[in-house]
């Protein structure tokens, strides 16, 4: 029970960010995920061509 009480008091950095800062971080994360998905797709495409040949 004490552990839950301590967690309730801990303030997270995310909670202290402004709405604009949160939006920037979320957009950056979204862009990184999209870039990673594109890299993964290129890798799968290149690897699948190797398997076909």
C-alpha cells in the first residue's frame, strides 16, 4: 500500500510539459515510427527479392 501512495505523489516530467511541447514530442515519435516502418518495408522488399532469386 505504501508503494502505491508514493507513486501517487511522484510527478512525471510529461505532466509538467506544456501542451505545445507534448504535441512536438508526439509528432517526433510519430515521424520516427513512420521512418522506421519505411526502413523495415525497404528491408523486407530487398530481402524478399533475394529469396525469390
